[in-house]
């Protein structure tokens, strides 16, 4: 999916919601455990109930890997299901990968060929040759970690480069721009740092930003929109637990749908205020 | 496996060789493609031929993931095989993971519970809470990326912190020491930067270092040993392609054994010179 198509979906659904599929076998409703693939069944029902209100889904790889090869099967089935039934959804592998070039090549093969994801989250520590292999696929995306929403973000991302006085996350934003374009790169920017979004928008005015940390982690959607929106929206705001675990009973899908609908309504107001539809 | 046991294995085998299982379906000998699980069969034969000369094995996750859930199955079978037949081998998941705390918890579950690895490589960008969940398991290890062997290492790892004038990889070494101990942390230090090893040893005198980049990537084993060895050896030197692809014909396992034996001989000399057995 390219940038214009993604913006088209945002306008059509009046939503820039990304639903995080942090599907935990220990948390999903107990009645699903009797099915042959509880993780897939949970995802399928969540997607069916929320697809009307969401433009993107973001399975978090750790949850699937914690179940080994069976978990990977559930993930593959989820991606296949979305591709068959909802071809216009944007699928993000939240995998935080990154390794030397020939290895990143294989991660790209895993997520873009073996599975048909649109985007992969990538950690920047190993630099250009660890990131670029993900950008050799037409209409596929790297989503590079810039500023994360966790406490440990302060350990290295806030250090200042002696030469430029840029913080490291700013160096990541600036340096990486020569690696790709707003057509194949996005950035992860935690919503708990909404006040930083304004500065970040000055560095990367045109790129989409994937914003986790709204809801359970405490970020405000209004603040994010105010500081981060651009002329093509430029935001995918992720919510995981607030939506997929809105209820832990048999009505989990219905409640997830309601929670997603509520977020979509807020987003519709924000998009309208910005004159984007 | 704890530090003393690892050093014991190094003394017993007179080797600090780690064999990288970068097992690529496109490269392994063609006659294996007729078996039901070529990746596992290749790994099994390589391990049988080289276990006498190696203390550690390091499957690179990207190679397995590029084959999807089937690849994960081959990996699980490989780990299981080693645990059954060679319980004294040290197993490293070269996965370069790292995410917010509750997600890193699940990656730890994947590699330490679902599969019985001894260690996982972790990227430091997200800081303390992304790393610590891997250190809550007795005798399991984090191997934190410090200085990598690729060209892109220069993009961010070499930037200097304005406050301390430390390069970022030095900040990673210094800051992370309060997160764990030489009993549950190692560091990745690329061998192509052997001259840096001396400086790094001053910062982390007691930690084991995992050193990739010897052989195919151009590093010298003698230089690494001269600059990096400590009183418990403190080194695991990885070789992947130089060993596992020593031959691409039916004699691949035999040739891999010969290549590993050759490296082990070099290592024996270096360990002897250092008075370590």
C-alpha cells in the first residue's frame, strides 16, 4: 500500500486507528481455549468487529513467538485472513528487527514475502545497512524506532550528540531521511512524549508517524493530533489493550468493536477540524 | 549455564568457538532438499561434526523466520536435539530483540521457556526496561549489542555524548552494567574493530564478549585474543559461513568439522599462551 492509498483509507473510514494485536493466550477469554487455534480465532473475531473503524492492524511478534512455531502459524493465518477478506487494511509486523545487511534481507523476506505485511518496525542501532534491505520492496515500509514511549527511552535516545547537539532520536530522524522517502519510511514516536511531536514534525514534516502509548500507557489523542497531524494526516495511532481487552468475557469482540468505534469517533472530529475530509 | 561452567567448557575443549547456524535453504547442499526438514538435517549434521571443537552455537533467527512457521519448527527441533545430545553446549538465539517491558517479557518466554536457549542477543536502543526482563531467569543471559561489525555501526554507535564525551557504544557498555552482572550479561563486539577491544576491556573487564566478524567479515582471531581475553577467557568468537559452508557438496559436514578443528587449534594455542589451561 502506498502513501496516497493509506491516506485514502483514512479519509474513507475517517479514522487513523491502528489496532495492536497483542494477543496473549493467558488473557484471552477462556471459552476460546477449546478451539484448535485460540489466538487466530481471537484475532479473527477482533478484526471482524473492528475493521470498520480501523485502517491498520499491528500484531506484536513477541506474543506469537512466546508460543513457538504454533504461534507463528496463528500469525500466518491472521495475515492470510486479512489479505483475503480485508485487502485494504494496512498490516504492520511489530517486530523491532534489525541486523547486518544480509540478515536484514532475510527478515524482509520473512515479513514481506513469506507473509504479506505492509510494514515492519525496525530498531536503528545498527544503522543504514541494517535498515535499507526492508526498503527494496515496492509499496512496503520500514517503521523506524525514533522516540519510544517507555521509561528506558531516556537511557540512550535522549543523549545529546556532541557535534550537533541533537538528541540521539533526532539524529536517527535526520540521518535516516537519506535512506528512504515518505513513501517507504515511517517513524515510531511514543505518545507519552506528545510535547515532542511538534519538534519531530519540524524534522520530518511529511512522514507518517506510528504512535503507540495512547490509552493504557497514558497518552492523549487530542495532543497527538494537535502536534503531529500533517496534510495527509500523517498519523497512525495505535491502541492495543484498550480495544482488544475491552472485555475478557464472551462479548469480547462486541466490546472491542464499541471501543474502536469510540476512538474512531474522536478521530473523525480531529480529522474534520483539520479539514482532511 | 553459568559463567564458571562456560569457562569450564572452554578449558575442556580448548576452544572458545561459537558456530553460527545461518542456515539458508538457498545455500545448503541440494541433496538435503529431498528430506522432510532440510534445515534441521543440515543443522544436525553440522553440529555432530563440529561439537567436539565448539562451545557454543548461534542460530540466526532471520534465516528461520524467512521460512515462516516451518522455519521456527526447524529451529525448535535443532534446540531440542542439542539439549538431548549435547547438554553442555551454550545456545545463543541471535534474535536482536528488544521492546517495552511487557513485550520483552514475552520474548524472554519465547527463547528461555518455549525453547531452552542459554542467551538472546538484544538491541539496546529502548533502554533498561527493554533489557531487564531477559535477566530474570537463573543462568540465562542477555547479550547486548554494543559495537557491531557492519558499516552502519558508524551511524549512531560512534556519536559522542555531549555530557561525557563517551561514544554511544561506550554509554551502552557503562549504563548497562548496573542492569546486570558478568553472570547474566555479555556484549556483542564486532571483530572488525579489534583495536577497540582494548578500550572496551577497560570498561567491562569481567564480561564475556560475543565477537562476530572473524573470517568472512575480515577480523583476525589473534588480534581479538590479544586485546579481548581475560582471566576466564571472556570471549566467544563466532564463525558462520567459514564453517557451515566450508563445502556445499555431500561432504559438507566433514568439511565443516575440519574447518572447526582448524579454528579450535588456533584457539588452543591462544588459550595456552594466556595460561588458561
